[in-house]
């Protein structure tokens, strides 16, 4: 309990590291994760530090490893999932590892470049083959043709696209053929028409299959085109337009024999390229498989090495430049482990002079370290989300483990819903070592990290659901009701009792819409239900009135106890920090103010429950009226709850009134008296001073400590601590603001706890509506179709129960429980202005990497 109740005691240690052993010593410290380094070179730029070259070398290795991981992932080669974490590489092996990685990168880049070049050539040859196949049908050609100048043929009988016809006309005809993307065809054709003024003939044909673009690798739809043109100038224009539209142009054969030779050559080259490409891919896969075996360990080693050099850059050199000096925060219980780590690093480096450490005093506030395990980590995260605790103040997480799930369950109280939540959390707990859960997506990971919170929330909801006797909006009769309906019949009583009491008869039962059970009639009420609320209330028309009264009073009682407990925890803080005057001048007036008003309200509620029975219930006064009269002092005498109530209430109001000025003025006047009685106060404790330079209260506190302990260390303290100007107005204003906030907060915070009642009511009503709209309809169908209809109704009911009542209502109750802890409970004692202890630990380095993420 000690570590969770209050943060660990810290000390500032100075490490003296020999230049030859610093790397090994920090490697040993990183494996154990015991210390947090302080930056001793804050005024030095990160580019001017001693080990900036080594950090750049690590970044270069990171770049190579990122490239390797990307190539391995692209080749669908599984990365080994070993949990072993190799140590940081020795300095003598770093250059060898760098050479191996650089050599591997150069080889991979060359092989990958050759593979891409072969693949591009292959795609171009495939495109050329398709182009030749499609354009073969565009023009009719003779096998061998010698141009002659004959009489012009009739244009009606010969096509303009006939090559022989063009030759007869004596024109100088040229061809451009290639492939163009489908989306650019129309714009391409319009541009040719406008630029060439109709001196071109364009023929298209769509390819049956999609081809991969050699440049981008994207699989798209292509069109084969053949452009016929007259004249060299038109030909230059056509080629420029083709380049603008990124057309893939290929030579067009002039004769059928040339086409056949090109086709045969293409087939041979494509076959050879396929063979070479397969062998290149096999070799590349072999290289990547070999690299994948060690890439994970190399990634971890480089990260550790880079972290070590970052820490070394935070150290300073002594005047001889032979020794590095580092300052670290270390828990006092881990000091022996720190010494062993330094000895281990010195022994591994083989140094003759070992590195050593010593503790030094300081005035700075140490970081906050609270050790957690997998069970307490979730609750500590809830507290840290509000603010990291100040050094050595009381940690609310210890009490949050119980109070948080309990307040959630008060708002979520349902046996059935709580049991479903408990089973879900239990499933996560039992499978917590499953790798897919720990590496899941953000939402499921959130549920997994809070599995123990969900487990306790579900367990406490089962408990409060049994108290409310609520299971999916229905009551469960486990022990038998304490109410007896048969005792209300007139036939079971004597004639005298029938004349005195209002009993039931056959006519009453036939004609009355509602029947009232009178607990004053003998035999009707046989005693309270053994555990929770009697199930007969589920049938009553005034059930909501009864539950509202019960839950409202319960919410007020729980809230006042919760806030009073927070004020009491503040006393532990004052005693630990040796501020005993705060106990008498702050905590005691706060407790008196709280208990004299709201504690008395609890007393009246419980007293009314115990003192009045069913027979005297009509004579019981209203608690609300009595509570208001407590402050109004009515002139006429009222029938109170107990004899002497007016005198008790006057005393309580007097104590409340007296507590307010003490709370406002007690602390500032006491600190003023201390300041006027001394010129300077000093105190040291455990190697550091519990004084923040901007705290006027702490300056006076040092003097009060001397008074309490009877120490005569005035002169020494004055030499150690510089006296600061005492600002009484600032202290008075701060205390006045705190007092006003507390007094008004007691009222508003008590009202805020009524959310326990409101959300419990809302949850019960939603559950009741869901049952009435679905399950009741399904259960009322006749037996012929009832079974067929009941199955989908039950499935729909289960889905809505999970998403509305478990997820949405559960999230609402969760947020309100957080608010009650942060605002109403923790502000009574918890400052939360500390800094978290972040140790230099290799276990905090991420071991995950992806294609688009660099190694951090």
C-alpha cells in the first residue's frame, strides 16, 4: 500500500562516468530503467553537443532499417515476432554492423533497380505485342508492293485507308502507332484535329484486357491508336501531341514480313525477360529472407544505441574531458540497483577505474513515481488524466480502486447488465496474454487496457443490482416477499378488526383499479426483505416514488461521506509536509462546516428511518422543512424529530458560523505572525528542501517547523535558503478564494451527487421501456407463432441491450463517475501539479514498425 498511497521517495544522484565506460554503464542503466536523467546542457544546441555524430550515425542506420522493413513487407515476408530484446551492441561491433547494413542496402537497391528495369521492359514489350496484334486489322496491305502511277481508281470502290490507294495518289504517307489511356482519348483526338487541320486519320481500338502502366505500375484500360498523316511537319506535330498526352509510341512496321519478324523477336525477348525476371525475384527474396531474420534485433539494437547517445548528450564533461558527469533522479530504494548497474557497466568495458555515484542535496521538486501493476495501472491512469500528483502527496488512485466502480454501479445498478459486463471483462482478463488483443485497434485496445476497471464495474453493478432487485428491469424473488396479500382480506380477521381497519372484500377486488397494502394491519408486513428491495415493489404503482426517495437519500449520504473522506485525506498531506497549522486552521474548520450542516442532514435521514415506523409515519416531520428551519429559527415551535432538536441545531449553526472566519483568516494571520517574529527560516530534509521558490506559505512554514521541533538551526537555514519578500495580501486573497470555493462547493458538490440518483433512475426506466416494447410483445404472442417470433425479438432485444444500455448508458455512468472523483472528491486534497517520473528504460522504446513509420 505504501507505494500506491504516496509516491516514492526520490533523491538526486550525481554519476561520474569514465569516458571509456559511459556507453556500457548507460546500457546497463537502460536495461534496468531506474533513473531519470536531467539535461545539464540546456543552453547548448542539439547540433553542438558532444555525441551528435554518433546520433547521426544511428539515424543513418535507422534509415537503412526502415528501407529494409519496407522491402521485406512489400515482398510479403513475415517478420519474426521474437520477444527477446537484445542488448545494445558493443562499440567495437557498431562499425561492423554499419558496414553490413550499408552493403546490404546497396545490394538491395541494385537488385531492386534491375528488377524494376526488367519489369518495365517486359511491360513495354507486352504493350508492343498487343499494338501489333490490333493494328494488323487497321490497314489492308499487300505482301510485296512496288509503287506505280496508274489511273486514279474510283473513290467509291476503294477506301481512303487503303495503303495501295494512297500510293497511287503519290502521297508521302506516314504512320504513328501506340497506346493511350482510356480517359485521354477524346481530348487527344480533338487536339489532333485542331493542330493538324484534318491532315491526319486516327483509328482506335480498345484492348480487351487491362495492362499495367510501366511508369506507375497502375492497372488501367488502354486504347491502341494508329495515326496516318501526310508530310513531315504534320508528323512532328503528331509526335509532340503524343508526348503531351503521355502516349506510349512504338515503331510501326512497313511490310507484313517486317511485322512477322518483329513479332517473332518480341516473343523471344518476352520469354527471356520472364526467365531473367523470375531468377532476379528469387534472388531478391533470398536476400530479403536472410535480412528478415535479423532485422528485428537490429532495429532494437539501433534504438537502444540512439537512446544511449541521447542520454550522453545530456551529460557534461569535467575540466579534463576524461569523465562525464550526469545528474539523475532515482528512487531511494533503487540506489543499490543503480550502484550495481554502474559496476556491471564498468566490468563489461574492462575499465580499471570504475564509475561511481553520490547523492547531492537540491531545492528542486523531484518527479513523481507511483509504481503500478496491471491491476492498478488503469485506475492510476484515471487519476493522472486529471493531473500527475505533486511529489509525496496522497495518491487518490488507491481509494479510486473501490470508490470509482462503486459509484459507477450506483448509477448502473442492474444485476443482468452488470453480469454481462463482468463476463466481457473476465474474458479479456483470461485472454490478456493473447497477442491479438494487446496489438488490437484503438477502441478495442482501450477496452483491453481498462479490463480490470470493467471487471470491478461489472462486479459492483451485480451487487447494486441485487440491492435494487433489478435484473433487466424485472425483480427476482429469491427469499420470498415480506408482504402478505391474504392478510388484507376481511375474512381472515375478527369482526372487531374488520370494523377498525380498511380491509378487502370481493366487491373491493372487483371494482377497485388499485389495491393498497396497509402495513399497520397485522400479518400484512412480516418483516423486511433479507437483501435489497422487496420484489413486490415491482408490481406497485407507487414504485417510482418509493425508489426515488430511497435513491435520492442514498446519493446524498454517499456524496457527503465521499467528500468528507477527501477532506480527511488532506490532513495526511498536511502532516506529511509538516504543516500542522493547516490541520487546525484549514482542515478542522472544513470538517466542522461540512459535518455541522450536511453531516447533520445525514443524521436526520437515518434517525427518521430508525425512529418512525409504519404506525407513526404520518406523524413524522419533513426532513426538508426541518433542515430549512435549522437556518431560519422559526418563532413558533414545531414538532421536531427528537426532543431538544432546536438547541442542537443552534449549536451546529453557531459552529458553522465560527468555522467560516477561521477558515478565511486563520491561516493568513498565523503566517503573518510567524513572519513578524523571524527574519528568515530554513529547513532541509532528506537531501532536498520542500520549498518551492514561488510559495509564500512555505517561507513562513519553515519557521513554524523550527517552533514545533525546537531546533536551533536558524543561522544555518538562513545561509541555505534565501529569504523572500512576504506578501500578506497574496496569501489572504488565495485563502479567501479557497474558502469561498469550499463553502459554496459543499452545497453545489452535494447537489452534484444527486446525479447518482438521476442516472440510476434513467437506466432503470430505459431498461423497463426496452422490455415493454420488445420482450413483452414477443412473450404475449400465442403459442402457434410465438416461438418463431420470439427468437428474432430476443436477438433484437440483446442487440439493443448491448448498444444502448451497456455501451451508451455505461459510457454515461463512467463519465459521471470520473467527474465525481475529479471535481467533488479530489479537489478536497489533491493538487495534481507534479511531473511524472520518466525513467531511462529500454522497455519504453517501441518495438513496432510499419511501412510508413520511421523508427523513433
